[in-house]
């Protein structure tokens, strides 16, 4: 019994030892030993040593390079917390998390985590909202300028020793349609305000007056697709947004329009997009995200000349990574200090008295 108590006294193990629920709260629970935190995110702490120092003040910290499946489940069985990158955690994985108490997502999206399963098991999930919003917004605008001016093509030809110039188009005077007017979409609108463009936006969860206050004209999704010279995506992935841009909606876009996606690959039906690009039903696309990542070498998008591809790096700046690192570290410090983290994805977990 002493070994059990020394490992970690939580409401779950109190029930195991005493056979009854003492109705403890997260603030009442405590660990006799320092918690063990495993970092699987490859970029965590690389550019912000201070975040690692914060963690090492109260926990034993290990970095592990893992993929998925059995390797991940083995790690989940031995740690109290995990700082997770883009690795997937499904229900089966979480069933092996016998002592895991908190998942700190090193990023904004949590579509790689079965949050419902984590909540059922009393596992807190945190994330880093708005930490990379400026980085992604800047990257989206960079892609707009690149695809309009054919910069990527000119650079590629010059590297090959060919002095090839490409006629492009100005961003000025274009209509930019923003799908998703949250923290990133609003920043895109604000940063575009100096380019003399018309900005329209669609977001069913944001009031029209708030969209107007953010510098855009609220429109329906179909109106946006039919009117925009550039469509840029800034929505989270959910069952409702998966393949939001399907074959039918892609057909609404103008033939000289461009699509920018820095959100999640599955927001767009990738097969339908490939067909649309190949047939030149739209002028081109700039994609930082894909339905399957890393992008496979046999992906047909690689065959196309009217597409720009990058490896999910819109958020990959020193500034954004530093913010993400510190937000994770401070929330983990709060949690293991008996306080509620600031950036909780699943607040219902605190109602269950399990975490």
C-alpha cells in the first residue's frame, strides 16, 4: 500500500485502496514524487530553454522520439504528463495511459487527440491558443504574394541556371475571401488592410457586426467562393468542417482564383482539389497542410505546376514556438501545483473529479 501511495495519490487510486470515492478535487490531489513529463514534440524547448527550466523545477523531464501504436502506448503507461506534437492519440492509446493525468498539446489544433476519450478517463487536455496566429497569418499572405507573382517558379529556374521571368499579378485590387474569422482570420484581415484589397469573410460562429469590425464584409460561403480572387482557409478541423471545400464548392470558385490552405488538409477534399487544379478549373493553390502528413511521394499534387507545397510550417517561427513552449510549461506547472491550467480544451473533465 505504501508503494502505491508513494507513486501517486489520486482519487482513482484512493478508490482502489479504500474501496470508496472520497470526492477529491484536482486541487486536493497530490503526488508524493516529482511527476514524470515526457516530451514527444520535436521542437519543444529547442528555441526556448527557459521553458525546459520551468519544467525541470518541479518534474523529471525526458524527451522521446516516437511514432504511433505500441511505442506510444508504452510511453503513455509510464508518464504523468506528455507534451505532444502532431503525434496521434486515439482511444486505444489512451486506454494504456494508466497514470497519465494531463496532455499538453504543443500547438493549437487538437484534432490529433481523442479528446472525448481523454475526458472519460479524467485526463486534462491543454493547448496553446493564438500562440501562432501571427505567424500563420503572415505565412498565408506570403503564399498569396508568391502565387500571384510566381516567385517560387522564378527562384527554381534561377537555381537551375536559367534567367526566366514570369508575368504575375498584383495583390492590390483583388477580393480576398477569408473562411474562418477567428484569431488567425482576423489577423489576416488586419495585415491585408494595407494592400488595398477588398476583404470578405464567412464564419457562421461570428456575428456579422464583429466581422465588419474586423475589417471584412460578412457573406455566405457560396458568395465568398464565387466572388473571391483568393480564398484563404482558417478554420479548425471538425466533423462539420471536414471536406468543407468539396467538389461542388470548388466548382463555385472563379477560374482565375487561387486557394490558400494553412489550416488543416482535410478541410479540402484533396482528390477533388487535384482534379480541379489539373483541369485548371481554378488557377492554382498554395498548400501548407495535407490530408495525410507527411506528404507521400506518390501524392498526385506533386505532379502539378500550378500548386505551391510546403511541409506544415506556417506556424514554425521562433516567436510562435517560444510562446507555445512557455504556455505549455506554465500550464503544467499550474496543474501539478494544484491549480487549474489556463488553456484547457476539455473543462468538463474537472466536473468528474477524476483528473
